[in-house]
C-alpha cells in the first residue's frame, strides 16, 4: 500500500521540487521571524527598564526596522512560492489519478460505484490539499518554532527552561489524545460524503424514473437520510476540533502563567532574570506550546490525507487480468455470435438476449436500433470490454474469453 501511495505523492513533486524547496525555506524563515520578534521585545523592554547594556531609542528603531523588513521579505516569498507549488502539485496529482481511471477496463469499472471517484475528486482532494501539502509547511514551521524557541530559552536561562518544560507536559498530552480522535472523525466524514455523493448521483441519474413512478417522497427521504448522516459526521469532527482547541488553550495558558510565576520566583530569589528576559520567556513558551498543540493535529490530518490517497490508489488498481492467447494481426474468417445474452449488474431486464449473428472478414455492417436497444452494449462485448456474458463470441473460431485483452 505504501508503494502505491509513494507513486501518487510523487506527482506533487514532479518538476516541482525547486518550488517546494523555496516554499519550505519560507516556512523556516517564518519561524526565524518569530524568534527575532521575541528577541526584539526583550531588548526593547530591557531598554525601557534601564537594564545596563540594553539598546537606546536608536537601537530600538533598528530592531523595529529589521522586523518590518523580514516580514515584507517573507510575505513576498510566501506569495510567490507556496501557491504555485500547491497549484502544480494538485494539478499533476489529479491528472495522474484521472489518467489511471481512464485506463481501467470497462468490465472493472462497471463493478464499482462511480460515486467513489466523484468523492475522490471533490471532497477528498480538498482534504489532501490541506493535510498533505499546506499541512507540511505548517508542520515545518511548527517544528522549527519548537526547536528554535527551546534553544533560545536555554541560552537565556537553563534553570528557567527546565522549570518551564515541566509545564509543557499537559498541552502535549492533550494534543496527542485529541489528535487521534480528529483523524478518526476525518475518515468518517470521507465515508459519509461518499455515500451522500452516491445517493445524489443515483437520484439525478434516475430523475425520469422517479417522476414516472411519482417516487418523489421516497427519494426525498433517502436524500435527507444520507445528507443528515454526512452533516452529523462533519458536526462531530468540528466538535472534536473545538474540544482540542479548548483543552489545548487551557493547558497553554496554564503553562504560560506557570512559566511567568517560575520566572518571577527566580527574579525575587536573586537570579539574573530581567523584565525583558521574563517577557521573552512568555513569548518563547507560546512557540513551544503551540507546536505541541498543532503538530499532533497536523499529523492526524496528514495521516487522514494519506489514507484518502491510499483509498483512491486501491480503487484505481486494475484487477489481475486472466491470461489469454493473442489474436493474429489480421482477421481472416470473421466474427460470430452464438446465442449471446448479457445483463448489467443489478438490472433484471437483459440488455442483450439470444443474439446470434455473423460478420464476415472484410465486410461492412451497420448496427441500427432505438435508444437503449443494446448497440453500445454489443460493441462493448465485441471489444472485450465485458466478459460476463453467456453464449459464445468467436474471432476466427476463437472464443473471446480465451483471448488476451490487450
């Protein structure tokens, strides 16, 4: 399954790696900007507090100018690179998957629910885009924030960093617990959406039948039930996300206040903790806590997106074809049908019934009939598109079922 997934994920990066690297660099610079802002606040607060060695007004202006320049640079890079990478990546992924779909045999496609593919190319691709592409950059920024903030905290005060880390356990535990639930909820939404799409497709496809039999009431009930199930699944997912956000916010506030209290206690105890250092620890603590909240959620979204890729890859996998003998390049005698019958899956009325005919090699024939009389079905059988017929179809005396489909 993973090998199939790699085949599809590779489409995101085909001829697109340079744009991905530039977008990833932008994500890393965004994390660097967060640390620069924290450092600038510390320097300016210490300057206002009169801490020896802190910058004056000119130095503060320099920090402000540097922060603004970095913001403009990073925003320009994000504007240029990330949207272009995602556009090309998703375009290639969908085209590759659709190409696989068009190469499936007619017999194989007939045995499947086309609603699966409608869902895969609508709702599922949105989830994949958010979880597998946008989510990767968010994960990269969050991971860089986490590592950079911890390193910076250690440089300021190893003792205070150790105390702060004890407060980070709670938000980390909450995120890991709720992240798994969000992943399960996302799978439920995908399944219910597929069922809803199937109901909608069948209802619209059989609209004339519905009107003929005045079945508006039962069809409305089927639609309402499928729609209700999908919206309930989406509601459950939203509740899981809100619950995660609420618990993570409470745990994050507790961690920040605990860090502030620990810093104040150290300052009163005579440790060299300036007001600027205390404030910067609060800011850096946020950059440690937020990844602990975001990373499990983003990883859950990434796994859910990869699960949808696996589902599509599995659906597009062509079943193993029965081995057969090749036909000669040239038809010498002709094609003969002997008492051929065929019915589509799920339909009681046969599409073809007891058809016998002979088409001589070199001849020219017209198959005529009204709409729904079986012309396309007959041609489908003659091109080996479907093999679940009864009777015989002979090519120069060879039964079509024994011939290699290629």
